[in-house]
C-alpha cells in the first residue's frame, strides 16, 4: 500500500469509519468499538512481550494530588500543559449566579476554587510515592496504564488533550535501568517491524516551556536522557513520537526517598507508550479496517488473529 | 460468613491487601492488580448479560466540552459536584511566578484560566450529541464506559472523586425505554443473587443542590424516575447505591434534537453501573481474596472460574 500524507483526509477517514467521534473540542473525542478492539489488541501484545518481566501493574485515576504535581516541579517545566481541577464551594446565592452564568454561556470559572487534585499529566508520577524506602536487590519493575491530560488543543488527530498512556517503570541502579531501557527500545523496534510501522529512533527532549526550557532541553539531549520512536502519521517531514524511553537518573529517587539495596539513591527509567498514537499509526499505515490488516499484525494483536 | 460493618476496618483491609493504594487525597487512590481483575470480571459478566442486546459501546475520555455541561444544565442541579479544568495561558514572567508559588505550595489557581473542557460527571452525557436526528423504528441502545469525576472528597471507600461508570442508554418511545429499565433491574437482581450481594431496590433521587434541589428531588421520587439497587458496605443502616435505573422522559431528546421514527421527541433511560462500588461490595461480602470466593461468583466473573 502506498502511503500519502494528508492530515485532514486522515482525520476525516477516522471519523467516517466511526473509529473516532468528534466532541466539538479539538483533542477530545469518543472512540468507537473497533478503535477499542485495536487498543485492547495492543495491550495484549504488550502483555505478551513483558510476560516474564515480573512486574505488577497499578492503575490510577486520571487525577492526582496537587501537592504531588508541585513536588515533581511540573509547573517549572511544563506550566503550559497543566490542567488544574477547580470546584464550586459556595452557598445558595452564589450557586444561583453560577447557574445563570453557565446558562448564558458566560464565564463562570472565577466563581470556582482550586481543589486538591489536578489532571495527571504523566502516568508514572503517581507511582513513585508508593515505593518510598529500600528496593529489593534486583530493583523493581512496575506497570501503569492511565488516562493523562495535557492542555494542548490541536487539529492533529495524534495530539489529544486526554489520552491513555501505558508505562513500564524500572527502579534500581544505573546498571539496572539503562540496559533495561535499551532492551525496551529493541523490543519496540521488533514489534513495530511486525506491525509494519516504519519507525526510527531519535534522541529527543521534553517540550519544556520558555527560554529556560531551551537550556533544559539542550542538557537532556546532550546527556541522551530521552529517546523517542518516531513514525510518520500526519506528515512525512514531521513524524510523530509513539514511544519514549526516559532515563531520570536519580531525580525521582531523591524526590521520593527511594534507595537501592546498598543504600545508594535509586535511579529510575520509564517507557512511555503512547497507546492512542500507536493505534492511530496502525490505522494510518495498515488502513481503516483491521479485518484486512496483514496476518502477522493481526496475530500479534489478537489471539485468534481477528479483531 | 457473618458480616460486621466497620468502615475504617474495611478501608484498612483494602489497603493491607494491596487492592487500593492511597494517594493522600480522600477519594483518589491507585488500584492493585487483583482489584483490576475483579473489575475486568465484572465487565465480562455484563458483556455476557447484554450479549444479544444489539448495542454499540462508545468510550469517551474523562473530560467533555464545557459547553455540553452548560447545555445539560448541570450547574443548576449539581454545582457542588462539578470539576472544571483550568490551564495556564500566560507568558514567561507569569510562568516564573506560577512556578514559584507551586514550589512554595502557595495558591496558584488564580493564575489559571478556565479551559474549554470540564471533568465528565456522568458517563452518558457525551453520548446524546452523537445521536441527533431520527432513531430507527425499534430505537437504539448504546453502551458507555468512562471515568467520571465528582467533587465530593470523603472517607467512605465507596465514595470516590474519580471512578469508572459503565452505562447502557436506551433511546426510543416511552414503551421502548420504560420496560427496558425494568428488565435491567431484574437482570441486576439476578446477577447480585449469584454474586451473593444482599441487595434491595429503592425509589431514589439525585443529590440535587440546595433548597430548589429539595423540590427537584421530591418531584423525581413522586414520578419514580430513578431506582437504585442498594447494598450495605460501609454500614447496615446506610446502604450504598451500586446501580441506578434512570428514566429521563424526553429531557435529552428535546435538548439534543433526537426524534423517534414517527417524528415524536425521543425518550431516553440509562442504567448507571457503579463498577467500582460493585467491586468494593464484592470485597466486603465475599472477602479480600477473590481466589476464595464461592464458585458461582467466580464462574460468573471469569470464564475459567479463576481471577
């Protein structure tokens, strides 16, 4: 199949095949049954790949404590992406004014108060506080699979405000976590070969905010702390990052008081798997009808080879 | 097994068995692997019950357009439960002030602006706009399965701020939707019998806000628009609503311009299934170890009878 890149046509195809159902707000849409079958297939394929990794998966809701977001200094690096949940804590008269403003589609945000929770901007943040203390001798591996939120409305179908992110997180020494990150990069290269997704790896940086962010990004690239596996979806020139491979050094070990068995501060790494972007990539490269996908891809995603 | 009711002891048991992992904020916690196995089992049991219902399931993210919340008049009825997402839209200098406030755990909510999205407070709201127009002659049934959010921090383990709500929604004439609601009430009574959950049905009302809310609640009860299936979890005296059976009359048909095949405005009903509360109810009544649950319950939840 020869691929041409036309973002608007791709979006319209997703809608026409009832894979996504627009809500009217860019980056927020419903998912139809076949989209979810592909998502389930991807989760199955990852379960198989990690079958003998001895990890435990912990699921979190799409929100986390505001204090945790503050603790990981998220607002220093990514203020533009945060989503804070504000609620109404007033009395009857204020409630009448609130309802009237809402009825007239007038602003009502200033009648609310910031609550104790924020949108979870990354699936793994909620995990670190749970593992304060000393790690087993061979470290620890944890799976996570959550909805995350980033305030970046966009016409790109692959840039959602709310999306599911599966991650694997490894805790231990640098020797535990750095080769493990490399292993996952190779696992994903093999998986994407089987799924016929044309991918290449790049050294990358996070989307840090502002001028200070440029320095943070340069340092991250210099130290090769982040790789991304890129697949063209919206255009050939600007491929989309589907999976990221992140080495945090001792950042979270220090913040959350996590030690290696020998008492040294723990190092961590995480594999951030853009489940929705991989799903989108499959529709782009294999077509809108999963029943017609190549057999090797179907057998990888579904036990009986059928979506 | 003789059941005693002690809310604090039940919560501690859930934590001790790594079924839930507290975050520090009431109503927000991680879910361990066995909790998720029970959740998956419940979804499987519901799939089996509805196997021949001819419905399509649509998944939505945990957020929805603010305009949609305004359109369903949510702020008139439930202002105290809403969660509005606010984001930072400022420049570099403002970002520095934001980061500093966050670093010092000082208020930073007023530096944000209300965005176009809010937390989804009910799984079915996102569905109605998708079905504007004329229904098939026998109406339509839609499944939904989303994270929802309600601002009601509480020490009760069954009262979460973020939780999963599966729903079935029926569109059609009153004759399509009212007996269908009754059918689902009977289906759940049978399911809860098999699962050994001691349930009883009650006419109920929504938790409307304030003095005007009292009138709305009384009218809802008078017209028997809402039933709930109640199971004691936190205490014997105040059982918990696990499933609600709601008849909306023509409210959503009018709001979203949905007609029956004969041109009359559509009636709708929804079955709101508190997936997390049923999971909690099973741990309360069958014990913290699903491997030791009665065989009939295990066979209903998992094909091979094993969690």
